[in-house]
C-alpha cells in the first residue's frame, strides 16, 4: 500500500511539474516590438498575445521538447523549437505581404488570402491603426472595389459591384456572426450601433454573390467584423478623438468620440470583456433647393417641390379646386375658367428647420467566454446595445432620434463546429419623417382644402383686377400663407412637437417600430474526419421575422406580422497536383414560407504557379438569390410623392386608403367627395407612369414580387512579382427577376383598359401615384474589374494603388418604368502612401480617392452625382513608455465639398486629434 501511495504521489508531482513557461519579446527585423503578436503552442489552442512592447509570457501544460508558433498580421509566421524552459527569448518576424494574411469568410475555414477561391479583402489591426480616416469603418472605403455612400456623419452604407442604396439589402454585414440589419427599416446600421474600434480584431469583405454559403441576400457581398477574444486580448485600453467638422452650410462644429475596453482572463476557463463608446457631433446639413419636378425652375414655380424642402409635396390642380368651389356655390359659375389648368403646391419648410442635425452614437457590449474543459470548446454569451441619432435617407429623409437596437447571442463552438443563436430587437425611439413633419405642420395650421381654396379665390380676384398670371399666383400664395407658422416661433415649436409625437401620418410624422429578428446558425467542419479525402463542411440556418410598427410602416394595424425562412448547405474542398490545385464546390438550399425554395451552387478552382508558389489564378461560377425584403412584402406607407405598397399576397387588401382630393368633375362621377383605394389596385388597376407621360396610357402590368436570382462568373489573379504584390479580378453577373420598384398611376374611378372613365380620371388629375415592388422581365447584367498593386519603395515607404471599373447592361427602352438603382461610378481610383516608422516612433499615412460621376436613382429622388477627389492624411507618434499613440489627421483636405447620393448633405472636412492608450 505504501508503494502504491508513493507511486501516485510521484505521478502527481510529475503532472504538477509538467508545466513550462516561456517568456520573451517579439520584434520585427528592425528590432521594433510587434504588439499584439500571437504566440501559440503548435497543434494546440494554448496561446497568448504580446503586449504593447512585444513582451509575452506563455505557460503550457507540456514538457519540452515542443514547438511554438509566433505570428502577426503583415508578418511571416515563425516556428521555434523549445527544448527547455526559456526566459528572454527573442523572436524575429520577417515582414510578409497581405497575401500571407489568413481569412475565414471565403470558405468558412481558415486559409491564406493567396489561396482564397474568390475575391476577398481584409482590413486588420495594422490597417485600423494606420488609416487616415476618422474611424476604422470609414477606412474601408480605401479598399479596392468598395463604395461607401455617406448618408450622414454617422450613417454610411458599404457596397460592392453596383446596385446600391442606403438600405442596401443586397449586401450583408455580420458583427461577430450577427446580422447588423434593422429588421423592419431594412438598412444595415453600419457602425452607428456596431463595434468599437478598440475591440476590432479583423474585418473581411467578400465582394460578389455569397449565397452558396451565407444564404439569401448575400448577393452583392458580405462584410465580416470579428472582435477580440478576451482569452487572447486582455487588459484595459481606451481612446479619445476630438476635432471639428467643417461645412459651408453648417459652419465649423465640434465633435468628439471616446471609448474604453476592459477585458480580463480570470483563468484558463473563464474570461470576460466589456466595451463602451460615445460619439457626438453635428451632421452634414442637406440644403438643396433644386426643384425635383422641373430643375430648370426655382421657388417662383407655382408647383415648386424642393429637394430638401418638405411640405411642398402636397399639390393639386388649381382649376379642379375652382370646379369644386363652383359645385359648392363658393365661386360663381364660370370662375373656374379664370384658373389655369396646372398644379399648385403648398409652401414647404427647409430641412434645417425640421431637423436639429445632431449626430450621436452610444454603444455598449459585454461578453462572457467560458471554456469548461480549458481547451478549444468555448461557450460565449454576447450582448450588444446601442442608441443612435442620425439621418437616414430612404423614400423620405428620416430624423432617426434615440433609435435603439439590442442583440443577444449565445454560441457554442470549438475548432470544428459552432452553434449560434441570436435575437435582434429594435425600437425607433423618437424618430420621425421630415417630409410629413413639414406636411402636417402646414395642415395643423391650415388644412389643405382651405389653403387651396383661399389660393384659388385670391387668384380669381387678382385676375379680375387685371393682374398677369405670375402676379396672380404670387397674390394667391401670399393670401393662402397669411398667418403661417414660421420656424423659431412658439406656434411653430408647439406644432412641431405635436406632429413629431403623433404616429398617424394623416396628422403626424412619428414612426413606431418594435420589430424583431431571431436567427440560428450551425456549421460543422468534418475535416478532422474526412481530411484524408477532402475538407467537408455542412451547416444550416433558420430566421424568423416579427414586424411590429403599429401600422406606421407596415400594414400591421391589427398586430405583428410574422414569417420565417430556413436553409442548409454543404461544401467540399480538395487539393490536387502537389497541392497546387484547389477545387471548392458548395451548394445551399433555402426556403421562405412565402416563396418556393432556391438552390445556390458554387464551383471554384485555384491553381498555384511558380517555383516559389507565389502566383495564383482562380476562377469561379456561382449562383445567388435574394428574397424580397420586409418592406418589399409588407410596407404600406404614404411618403408624399407616392404610396408604397408591398406585394405579399396577404398585403394587397390590408392597405386601404381614402382620398378627398377629387376634382369637381370627379366628385360628380363618383357621387362623393372621397374615394377608397386598396393596395391591390397598384398591381391590378394601374397605368405605367411612362405611358401616361408619353401620352399613350397603358396598363402597368406590375406583377407580385418574387425572389431575385444571380449567376456570377469571376476570374482572378494574385501574386508577387519582385517587390510588387498584385491582385486583380474580373466579374460578369446575370440577373433574373431583378427586384426594384415601379411607379404606377391608380385612377380614382374606372378600370384601366375601359377606354373611358379611367382615361377621364387621368385627364382630371384624379389619380394617385403608387410605388409597386416588382420584378423586371428584362435581362439585366453587370460587369466589372479591379486591380490592386502594393509595393514598398526605397526608404521603406508603403505605396498602394487600385482601380475599379463597374458597368451595368440594361435596356431602359424595354422597361422604361423600371429602376435598377445601379448608383455606382464607372471608374474609381484609390491610392495610399505612408510609412509606419519614418523615424523613431513617428509614422504617417495618406490616402487619395477619385470617383467618376454617376447617376443616383432612388425613391427619394434621382439626380447626377458629380465626380470628386478626396485626400485624407494622418501623422502619428508612439510613446512606448506610456503605451500610447497620438494621432493627428484630416479628411477631405482642401475642403472641396462633395456628395455620394442625390439628396444628402454635402460632405465637408473633418480635422481631428486622437489618443489611443494600451490598444494592442
């Protein structure tokens, strides 16, 4: 018994002492520390991260000999054999290229960018620190093929390969695996309520269709933002940025942005982190007064409708008003003939009178990480909450005030699988529609019928007094506007508060929303079982929508609308010919309860060339699809210029509206001064807008919306030729059942095609403009190419240049009412130039972007976006003893203001100074 006890005690001592500690420093070939370098035990999940000075300590439950691996983004990995407990080990990493960086998104498995089967862009910690943009999210604009459309100071929309708007439902953004899209409002929240830059570990972007792995709506591309794991990145870090925004319309205004990250590794089993950030500033003012109905005219036009002027969308035929007044005995018979047969609009308010232009973002998230077996199996709870104030441009310009979004995720994972479920819940807060704010402040002062009646009466009197039409119009407007609420007065402020707190668009402008999204993802990588044959993955997803706008956005007047979708996929990847050829095939099946199922296959092949294996060519063909969005299906919203009605079959009769703007002749035909129209009429009893404009009215033929499909072909090359790293690609996309909107005219009476009453309704201006969500039966194609070249020139300066070409092929004559919303410049050129260590602890970086002019099409308005050039720059100084970096920078140096979308504010300049503390 004593011998057994002695043996057990000896074994316990051996196990207890089978622990090895290695400490040292990781530096580059210039002997500069590499903060954030990863040091891991080979073939194990055990590892640590170097601190700000490159210093690390790694303790492993293993006795020598063994091997550790040191790696960092932008450097070649290094393997070090450990034969004994080592102290003061110095590991030198040679600088690599971006081709050596590892990505996961392209195949859902780690692989070098060099071997990725499709185009992929990466924006890592190094790029985040060196970007001259104010924050890392803006810095993504310098990636090749990437467009960022600026909605406001804090709301920006990323897109690739065309067909962009601010909702951008063809592009998916995932933050730690969670979709960052607002469930009801449909727009991707960008970084308004996203991730703080202190917690960003990497950003990967896949341009082009990705439905084969990521399902519906991963159509134009997908963006992945991954945060730092507190097991690997712990400690306290913080940043502060402050400066001014400068715009001709808004002047110079202060902004500031600060954040803190706290992470702690309590043991090998438990770690936690929390992040908080706050941003506040003044938004870009939108002040365009161009007349969207007739750009050649100004406010003197009786039917003026200013782009950033709201309330003037309400217009009517003034002779029709006269006819109605005659029918009611208010004007004598024949007086209507003194009124011109033309439309007159009410007087509107400028946007800056209806919007405080405040920009604010508050973000908080916390995560608990648990490794019950102290190995690669991990349980993660992640909670994110955010509140923001910004401006969003959709069908109208919306003042997003105190918008609230929360996400909660529970995930189980190891190196071979993950199961992830999350909930997204949004609240519109105090948000409101600026257009209906202007419309209903006017109506709160004086109803439309009274205003137009006074205008018509004054016009008749002025005409009888011998005034010319121009003077008569002026007198009519002055008379009708007498006593109007003026901005800044108590009456205006009282009406503004009443309207923006009222969710009924007939009298108010507030929109309500408490919609939710529930999502589950699962993925299993069978490579550890099937690796001798091929790498195989299987997975699936489920999503449920709950739309709850109380009838202010959707037709959910009688309660929330629910629907769901699911999908499953598999992928097989195998290397041949001395691992020079890599073939990847995948297929996915997705099914929405509202539509038939869709199959999305993808096949790609890559071939590595050269004795040093430093050239790779690739080709792929894949299909994708996009389900109609929540708004495509269930919206029921009057936006002033048109009524938006979704085309889900059960939505057509849910949208019921009454109109009281009939002409006098129309009242006689109908026998009433009001008519009732359902949303079904937009699809079954409507004229195409273009046919009416051309004088030959025809039925619109708008069909109910179906899923959109794409077949995408891509070829590409990546390689290193001497000191130059080259990445180029070309693509060709074919679309079927392309989803967009079509303006149609619904007559108040008659049936389209009857040749009588419906045509008379058009003649009498007795119709309403609807916007139908439908598919085009015309072939739509897009194609383009990108090329990027990066090198290091004498003096160790980094230089990068890239060019993007994008074009669509759409025969507008075959479907004149259909809008593709391509919204993408044909040519873009970008360049970066900098030095991370020009002299001791000092670096700088500059970027240049040139964008060709292009046409912007959207429901808010269509117009040209002129060509523009932008230069951003920053200088930075590191203070190693304080583990601090000081950065001073400016964007849009020179202040040549520009805009990226018709209707938004001009983008001015930002000047900032930033301090980053202990941000590894």
